C-alpha cells in the first residue's frame, strides 16, 4: 500500500516508484497541507535542468517534444556536468470543463514512451491550488528534482500570459513557430522576445520558411541580447533538425552555466518567490473584500465620506 506521508513517498520515489511520484505531484496540484509539506521537502534538493517548449496551438509541439525525448535518451548528456539517466515531462493542458482534468492525455501524446522506465510523463490541467499552474509547475519541477531527475521538459498549450509565466520556470525556453506565422508573431512579439532562448521553425518542409526566418531575424534585431536566440528549422514528423535543436539546447545550457550562473539562479528563484508573494497577497485581498468592515467602506463611498484609497488603507490597517 502506498503511504500518504510525503517523506515516505519521496523515499519510494527515489527508489523508482512512479506511483509514489505521481501521488507527490497530485499533492502539488491539489494544495493544502500536503502540498506545503511536499514543497518544503522538494526544495531541499537541486532542481532539474528545465527545457520549456511553447508556441501557438497546432505548431507541432507535442511531436517535437516526443522527438526530443527520444533523442535525449540516446544522448543522455547535456554537455559538461549534464549527464542524466531519466527524463521527466510535464504536459500543460487545458482543463476539461466537465471533469477539471487535462483534456490531452499524456499516453495519447507520447505513446512510445509511456512504458519506458526512464521516462515519467505527467499532464497538468489548468486548475488546482491557489495560484494554479503558475505555482504548480515550478513546484512539480522541484518534486522531479528531489526524485533525482536531472532533465525535464515542460510543454505548454500556447503563448498566452499563462504560458509565458510557465516558460519563465524553464532554464531554456524553446518557442515553436511555423512557416507563414507572421500575423501570430506580431501579436505575440513582446511575449516571445521575453521568453525565447531558441526559436524553432517546425514543419520546415512547407513553403514560407525563408520568410518566417527573415521575420524572426528582424524581430531579434530590434532587441539587445547577451544570448541571441538561434533559429533552428525542424520537421518533427521525421525528426529532421532535432539533432541541431539538441545542440542548440546544449549550447544555451553551457551559456547559462557560465560565469553568471549564480546570478541566473538568483533571478530564477526571485521570480518564484515573487509569484508566491503575489498569490498570497491576492488571497489576503480576496479575504478583505468581504464582511462588515468591507461593507462599511462601501457605505462610506456611497455617502461620499471617503475615497477608495482611504477605504483601502482602512481595510489594510485592520488586517
């Protein structure tokens, strides 16, 4: 029988129990006391190296992730000090309006790896504890690290604000585009420039690759970069360009692990702490926006005896 205590579950997960690992990730998604205890234990271990894969729906991210997974298991190394023997994959899916669970199942998306003992694949739905996926994904990655995973992929469903936040949990973020992607590129330019470490033009066997590459280069020319994201052309259906993409991931990891690595990790952890602070403060605001004191301030606003700023200060002073 699988125990419920997180410390016992970690002991089992470290010995290869996927059932124990799945329960720990369920704790992370559900929230409450087990989630806090799980995270407290997980943060005592090193985080895996995280590759985020995002891009517009229909761009072939799942197939590309599957090909990268296959290639990573062949190489089993991300360059110096980057050896690994197992890989974790988090698939961030839209929630089902009926069950609350992930619509796109992990075994459907990556059937070839579902029974591979070296691989752990988990679909995470956009629901869960306070803060949702913006907190659940970094927590889940820490759990994988505590279970001795040294490499993890996170595939997101699109390039909206939530996906940009999730991509910020990655050490290397791959943004997948397609030929003829110009309109979507303009719409997402700010987010792409913010998160992309590597650009991929997938479905490169189609017309329009040259124009898409030109648009990406022009977009990159507008910014300043310590690291200028390379643009890799792939055809995920036949694994074309996947080796070049892997080499780009290794190159970026070497860059990240360079002299500024401590600053990189500090910035990474600061983002995580900022998210938790924002979520906790939002919870406090939600709690303040109820009850007699709140209603009294609304009455004062209606009577013209206060203004929203004084009303807010009064409520905060009583919290």
